[in-house]
C-alpha cells in the first residue's frame, strides 16, 4: 500500500479524513479484501478507476466515483459483498469508505476537493 494519503472536502467540510492510495497492481486488486472495515472517515482511493468489485468482502461499502476534475459521477451506497459495478466511463478515480462514514451527503454533480495530505 502506498504511504500517500488524501483528504476529501465538499466545500469547507472534510467528508473523508484519510484515503490511502492504492497504487500498485496488488493493492488495486486486493483493495480492502480480507480486512476489516476501515475506520470512520478512512478509506481507499483508486486512481484511473472506472469500475470496482467487492469480491471476497465481508461487509458493504459506500463507493464514490469522480471525474478528472473531482466532480461526483456516481455514488453507490451500501455496495454489498460479491458485487461489481458497471463501468462509469466519465469516472477517472473512485474511493471506498465504511458505510455511513461520509461526513456529509454526497450526490452526483457535487464538486469535491481531493488533496494529498502526506
């Protein structure tokens, strides 16, 4: 896993405190599989990502797809284990967080700020 971490803001509100970047083939493939759910307001960020799966997961996730300008393309609430999203061709990155841990409601069209914090 990368040592790079990102925070996500919606306006002035920090909605995700710490996303760890999945930056290798292995970390992208494995993601959060075989691990417990991330802490509240923590998660995993995938760059160059248009689709995700939850194979081998034991808990649901909230998933947000963003375009190249960090505008929300799609929000999937409570994505259950053993599912796969369809491809979102306008998306360029996505992040996964524990269900219900987003500090604010996020919807398609929202402009987020994804900023490296380490």
